[in-house]
C-alpha cells in the first residue's frame, strides 16, 4: 500500500483496500473473528489505514476508520454475525414465542443456556448475544434485510468498535435520548421511502 499511495487518489486506495485486504479478512470471519490471531490482523488493518491517510505510525485510527467509512475488524465481525442471524432468523426462537408476556425484550432472541464455555464462543450463542444488544429501532428493521444492513453498517461505522466488550457496553453509554432520536430518524426514513 505504501508503494502505490503516491500514485493514487484516496478513492482508488479504498478500492484497492477492499479488493485485496478486506476480501481476505472477510473470508471465514464468522469462524475466526474472535480468535487470538485476530489481534495481529487488526494491527495490520490499522497500519494499512494509517498509510492510506498518510498518518504517523502511532496515530489513533478511530477517526480514520470513520472518515474512510471502513469497518474495523471487530465491527466487521459484528456485522457478519448480525446479517447471518437475520438471514436465518427462522432458526432462532424469539422471547415472545416462549412466553406471552409483552416485555421490553419480546423482540430479542431467546438466549440458550450453554453447557460448555466453548459453546459460548460459537456462532449461534454469540449471534444471539450480539443481536440482542442492538437497539430496538434497528431490530425492527430485521424484516427488511437491505435497510437493516445499511442502518447497521452506518451505526458500526460511526462507532468503530475495537472490541466486543466495547460493543456490549455501547447500549449503556448510548443514552435513551440518542436511541429515541435514531428511532425517529428511521421512522422518517421509512415514511419517506413509502411516499417516494
């Protein structure tokens, strides 16, 4: 990337990034996304982003990811798992199917009780956990997979998660007013789509 940077525009560098590096790390990300080796790959991803933006070696990449609209490795993992859950939602059980009480978590997927620690890191268990952590207004879009993908990718680009712990704490830090504002924007967007 460093060799071709002087000869190409930023948009061309983003295309090269997506064709070479991103396509390689996306392959099988569902299975190896939280492995110990992912830290090395994430460091390489940050190095490439710094080179693309012409920053120093120790510069923070959080804003660089946001400016380039590139998902960090963990955010890509969250995105892939959430899309997998949406595509195979019929294989998961909703809380509303287990009991008829209308609670705040009625749209959440039922969290299975794992027998082993290894099963907690599996796709099924972590997919349910990641999906349940999404805000209500994004979960409502799960019937329209394209809108769901766009909104989720937008949220993940804005926040640029570096770890799953950061993602799971996000709902606590996000604040109810921000969630309401985002839900109102989504309703406005859906009404606009209906009218146009």
